[in-house]
């Protein structure tokens, strides 16, 4: 049985996706979480620019200007939004598991948005597919990391009727989307379980309303 975030249909979740520019996946994911929780738009590009400015003032919401954001830094960005926008929102970074991730949809806590971060080495980028296509949108040969909102689990979902892709995500690689992006179980678990000091394995940030 398919389960989706906040029990919303796939096309409604997919419509939140945009095609990111630069290293802004975390800012887009957080912006989308705010939209889901509060029906309020925070411009992710402006938020990224603000993180650059704050870096030079000694407040580190990203590793370096225009560069990556760790899961712990995602929680700092949410705290900054709380301070500057007055929104009753908080974020928690934890190490989770595939089963616990599924449980967020099976027995969803009220008003919680999960952001996962996957990582990979050079030449080992995990395939990520749009809808039921078999086209891999993650063909990079470079090492990297990427953050997405976990939005669906469907054991019956398949890519082109060829292989199962049960893990669905709100991703930042397509404008005007009508489908989520999906991964196979093996590819997702391997990339999510990647160990990196201060990050993995299985990094998860939960964003939730506080009132």
C-alpha cells in the first residue's frame, strides 16, 4: 500500500518541486517544509544568499559560501527562520533507520516534515528516477551529497515496469512536476547509510510545528 507525506496525493507533493540553482537543495527542502507546515513561502535563493552573508559574520549555516549544508546546519537554518520570521517551527537532527523512516508515514506524527541526506563517492552516484521513468537523473561521476524531503513509500511503485523503486522524494531537479522522484531500495539504503563524520549514517532532520 502506498503511503504519502501528510496523506497528500503524489501530484500535489510533486507540484512543490522546482529545479534548483547551485548548492541550494537544503534551502529548497526547508522552504518546502515551511510551505507544507504553514502555507507560507520563504524564498530559498534569498535564504541561501543570507546564509552566505552570515558566514562572513561568523554564523555558519553552511560549510562555506555557496557550498554544502550539513544536516546539523539545516537545523540552524530552521532556527534562523524562527528568529527572523517568528514562525513556531523547530528542527531536530538524528540518525534514523529505513523502518523508522517508513513509520513516519505509517503512523505520521502531526505536522512533521522529514529531510534525508544521501551521500556517495566518485563514480558511485545512486540512480534517482522521475516518476515511473527509467531515466537516471543523477548521472554525475563526482562525489557528492543531496538532501530531499521523504514523501512516499510504495512497495508496488516501479520504474518502467522493470524494477521496484519504493522510496519517493520531493526533489529539486524539475519545475512544473507532476511526479515525485524515486529510488530503489538498495540504492537508497546504501547512499543514506554512507558514513561521514558528523553526518551519517542515515541522517534525518525532522522539521515540525511547535504550537
